C-alpha cells in the first residue's frame, strides 16, 4: 500500500511539473521522507535523480519547438553543476534535521516566487549581451542550493535566465529544463559518495513522474494556469511550514506553531481586508 501511494503521488508530482513548468519537484523530498520513509540524505539524492531525468525528458519538446537557448543554458548549467556537485558533497555530511530545515526554507521561497508569478523581462533591464561573469556566479549559487536540498530550482533559474540572458519567458522555461537536468545530475553525483540509493524505488518513482509530466504537458493550456499556480503555491507553503514544524524541538513546537498560525492569520486579514497591505502589493507587484 505504501509503494502504491508513493507511485500515485509521484504521478501527481510529475503532473504538476507538466502543467506548471516547475515547482512540482519541490514536493519530491517530502514525499520520499514522510511517505516512503527515507532519511533526508537518501531522499534528497533520489529527488535529484528524479528531477534530472524528468527535466531532461520535458526538455525534448521544448527543444523541438526551438525554445532552448543552448549556449546560455550550457553556460549557466556548467556553473550550476560545479555548485551542485559541491552542494552534494557537503550535504552528505550535514545532519538530516539541518537539511530538512533548509529544504523547508526553499519550499517557502518557491511558494513566494509562485505567488508573485512570472512575467516577461523589461527590455530596458534585460541584458542584450550575455554577462558571462554574472551568469557563472548566479548559476553556481543556484546550483549550490540545488545540490544541498535536492530541489530543481526552476523558479530561481527561470527569472535569472530571463533577466540575464534577455530570453522570452517560453524560451527561459525551456532552457531552464536543460539547466536543471545538468545541475541535478551533478548534485546526484556528489551525494553518491556518501549515500546508498534504492534503485528499484528510484526508477519506479522516476518513471511515474515522467509519465505524469508528459500528461501534464498535454493538459497545459486547458486548465487556468494562474489559478492552478496560486493554489499549488499555497499548498507548497503549507507543506514547507509542516516540514519546518516537524523539525522543531518538541518542547517549543506548540509555541512555534501558534506563532506561525497567528502570522498566517494576520497576513490573510491584511491581504483580504486592507487595501494598502504590503503583502498585496508584493504579490501583485503594484
């Protein structure tokens, strides 16, 4: 029953990836930790494999449609691979609790990025010539985060590619899949030196995630993307909070949960009832 549940949830993760073009991989680690029963390091390493393969498969259709900028993607991805491999090596020696806290923070950052939404870059701000130094620096930084916590970082890579490379949003999304596949492979290689992989489960989860992503890609455009993205973002935010609370020492868990609930309620009241709420302006960029 547990295996069946894991595979069904992997299918849903892939479906969200296909529908949204990103974000679904952020759920793979909690799925493997809290449902499959893996420890944090094994879950992160497995997630990197799943995300890398799924991104590589998803990139094929974008490449056929001319939506992959190879030079920009390879440059950003090469820097990301160096950072991700380092993150994988370091992550193998960091306590599980610290990794899960870092992952929860990444989930919250991802949710915030999804709530803010994607938009095409301002032509006056986008670089007309590729700033190689900045691309290498940003790629390494995003890759380091990927290697440490196992998240593909699509919602960090896409804006960077759009702004630094001057890419349109469809091309940035397609190119980001190349970048994610490259740095996920490097991060996975870094973890292999200290983590044992359950290859049977890993390949099964990967296969179901790939099938889900292909199905999601076919459904894309038939579902209101903005509504779906916002609902998914709130779910990721809730999951990130859950993981954070799970890693909180038992004697302070209740006060922390109460504080988070109060903060969430206050943010909801501000967003829903206060016309000049900073949260509303941040989300809608007004």
